[in-house]
C-alpha cells in the first residue's frame, strides 16, 4: 500500500472505499506485477490476494482473445494512455466472465509510468443476455430467409459464436437412431473424436426425449450419458442439449453444444437454446408443409382435378394460342347450389363424396381436351377451347345441367344438387384471365337468381350493375356521415284478417335521395352489406323504432325489425344488440327480430345459439321469407323461432298456381303442428285473403291491409 501512503488521505479510509465498491480494482507496478486487489476482485475471480500478489493479470486470460489483442492493450498503456475496453477473463474455477475495464497509467514527476490502476465492472449477465438476444435474432433472420439444404450450418455457427462453444452439432432423428447431419467447430478442436450416430432412447438422447426441454450436462469425462458418442471427452467440460421440435409435434432432432470450459447452469441460456430449438422445429414444419404444397401446387387433393394455379396457367396458354390462331375460348364458372345445406346435414365426409361425384360428372360432360378445375369449396372452373359460335357453349352448359338432373347417393338416401353456370368468352367479353373469370363469376350469380340448374352468359349489363352498386355504396357513406338526413322508417301493419285489428307492424327502412329520388331497399341493402355498413343502418332503425314505441305507448303491440344475415353472423352481433337495448332503453318484449330463412340455415349451430340468446333477452324471433331458403323440417324444429313469415312469392300466386296454394297450406299446417305463429306477406287481393282465412292464417301483411308509411300517417 506504499502508493496509498504517498497521499494525504488516511490509507485505511482508501482501503475501506476500495473494498466496499462492487467494481474490481487491481493495481500493478510498471512491469505488470500485481501489487493490490480489492475484495470484489477476490469475490468475482475466486482468487485470494495471496494467490495473485506478485503475479501478472495474465492468469485471468481466456481463449477468447488472441495475442494481438493483448499486444495492443499493453502498447496503449505503456506509453501512458488510458485503455477503455471489454475483456473476457477466466475465473479460478475455469468459468468466464465479461469485464468492462479501464486501465489508467500512473505517471511520476519525471513522466515515467510507475503503476497501472485497473478498474473493472462485471457485466457477464448483461453481455450474456445481449449475446443470447443477438443469437435469437440472427437465427430468426436466417430461418426467414431463403435456405439451402446446408443452411443449418449458419445456424450452428451462430449458436457456437454467441454461446462460446467449441463444437455445435445437429442430430437428426431417424426411425431407430439419431444421426449427426451437421456440425460446426472452432478451428483448433478435433471434432472427429465424436461418434456420428447414437441409438434412440440411449445416453443424452434418452434424457432429452424424456424431458422435451434444454438440458445442461457437466463432468463429461465421467458422465455415462456421453460414453457412447464421446469416447475421449478430455477437451470438453460441459454440454447443452436442446430438443428441436415444433409445438404439438414430436422431436425432429437435437442440437448438441460442447463447451471447453466449465460453466454455471443458468435458466436464461437454457431458455434461449430452447427458443432456438422451437424456431428450428417450426422451420422444419414449415418446410415440410411447403414441400407438400409444392406437390399439391397444381392439383386438387380431393378430386384430382387441376386447381386454380394450373387453371390459370392453361388459360394463359390458351389465350396466347387463341390470339395467334384467331380462335375463341370460353370460361365457365360453376357453383353447386344447396351443397352447404347437404354438407351441414350429412357431414363433411358426405360433402367430400358429393364433390368427388360432381367432379366426375363434370368430366364426363365435357370433351377430353377441355379443362375442368376445382376452384375450392363447391366452385369449379371450366375452360372450353376451339368452338365455332356461342350456341356450342350453350350446348356444353346444357350437358352440364343434364349431368346434375340425376340424384346423388348420400348415405343410403338420394339428394339433388343444382349447378349455376356463368359464361364469359374470348374475345367477345374479355381478353385476359382475371377479367374472364370475374365476368364468368358475375354471370354465375345471375344464373343463381333463376330456378333450378341454369346458366347465364355474361353481358355488360352485369358490369353496369357492379358500377351502380359501387355508386350506391358511396352515397350510403355520405348519408351515414350526414346522420341519415334522407332516410326514414316506414311501418306496414300486420293485421288479423278477420277483425282487421292491428297485431303489430314491420319497420321498413326507406331512402329518398335528393338527386336519385326513392332508392329501393333491394338496391341499397345488399350494397350496405357488401360495404360493411349494414350495422349502421340497423342502428338507425333501432333508434327510430325505440323512439316511436315510446311515443305511441301501447297503441302498437310490437314492431318487427329485419336483421341482415351479414349482421347475424358478425361475431360482435349479440353485444351490438345488448348495447342498443341499453342505450335506447328498448323493451325487447315489444320487438320481433326477423331473420331470413337462408341466413338462419347458414352456420346453423351458430344461428341457433345466437337466436336463443336473443330470446333470453326477451326478443321474439320470426323466420322471414319462409319457403325460399331450402331449409329442412329438421332445421325448422331446431331453430328457436316464434313465428314464420310465408314469402310473398307464394302468396302472390295463390289465385293462379295450385302448387303455390298447396305450399301455403302446407306451411300453415307445419306452423300449427310446431305451435308457431304465421304471417302471410304480400297479401294484395281479397281472393288471397279469403284463402288464408279458410286455411287458418291469423296474421297478414300487404297492400290490401295497409301500405308502408311514416308512423304519423297510419291510423292505429
């Protein structure tokens, strides 16, 4: 402590300060011989002061730094300059620690260096955390990039570099053993001393298979778990083994990390290595999926038909040929009607069999050179080349329609499918694949509006309808922003046909645009559904209905409000209704929510759950447009509804169509049997009214008993 006595400060005070600091303090003479170390040095390095006094700091050297590093350090301080840097040193027990170090030369009056004072801070945990974080990030980038079959080597290199390993290996799982397929090692380590294979369920493999997490192994020389793969373990002090597996899968392999120095086991290192193993497992799963997708890239696995990708390729090739040879081609877009209903009724296996049989019938209906493709679900695309005129395509469509006339056997019963077919032609309609398919799709939706299996040819009127729908959406957006200034709710009475007493009313949204005039709900409601604005319209209707119910007191027993199928199947639908009830102080017992038959049958189990929840809130439920949605009696028995509304299309033909009369009579009988109320919609003539009275209908709605009008214009 001679250098301390030269100061005017009590050396005991300086000694106490140095010993109480958490930083490492080392003082050497000008030759580097250690004169003093504080208690933090002893605590961190494991060396006592008696063991290091008179020796040089080289006893702390690790193999992380080469000779040039130490030469540069000595050159800096020997000329009187202060050194700032970070060094990895080795403790007495052989483990490493990171030290942020400052070495300050002490210079006497003659300008000569007499001593060096080194102060350092142990930053091992911080540096280790940073290295582990960098390792995870680097490996993530490697796995997200384009990888060759040998791309595992950069990952092993990253592990070895960031974890201070001398060897890193990947052992791939085979049926009965694990085989080392990749290895990285530092240059001065002989990696050939390690065996290339090990049996499954043995040694370190058995431990990792059992634990399914990263494991730390020490004392490898005497560890029997490594005797099989490591006959000579002298160069290694520790090892870490990490399972490579994706979530929910078995092991793909094991990463084995060998370390030349002993190391304390810590949870952070094991967690980082486990994360790397999970990343690799997910990568292998993704690669396996990509390989399967590549195998399936051009064909549908269920039907064996070309899929969308192959269809596009063939269509592009066919278009080039047609342009060169000045010939025609057609794209047919086919959708199977009622497939979802059958699939929901009989199950997905029956649905798959149905799709497979439909694909077979389509192939048989076409020429060998025509392309039949499954687009997905119950949709198909067909490419027909080299036809003379449009009548040839109509013949093709008719053959497809005929192919679906025969019933399909499903689980010992026979069911009927209908095909809606849309047609677009080159060069008459479009000249590139996306437009041809889009136009055929539009024509298919026109065909769906026809009865039974049908086909429709594209025409530009369909394009005009799409443009008109976009215009309506823009006008709706403006109307919503203007707080529905041009919209109002009209009411149409539902009356007892005998006493003409008003039983309730249906709320109907009307839109009188200042420039377009009255816009039909059949125009703006579908546009609102497509644009995601139907919830705002429904909210407006609820607001008006709640105000009118409060204004009229008990004069109106109940009001029916239409609920869009899009809104019904919105995950937030029930919360939306609850909020409206609370915000508008609505009495649910005075509201009937009308759900179309088609919307109720779609996502049937979800519909039942939501409708039951609405009933528990106090609402009554009506099944709207009954008879048009192809629902079965089984569905009707399970749906928690209170009434059915017989569609106007049947009521309107009572006087002219015997089948319509029988359908209405049957609907009334079904409702009576199931103890459901009925409302007949669209009643316009006395003949219709009398027929309904004779067959027990107790509620009617239509122009005969009252047209829709604002509440103030109605006599209640």
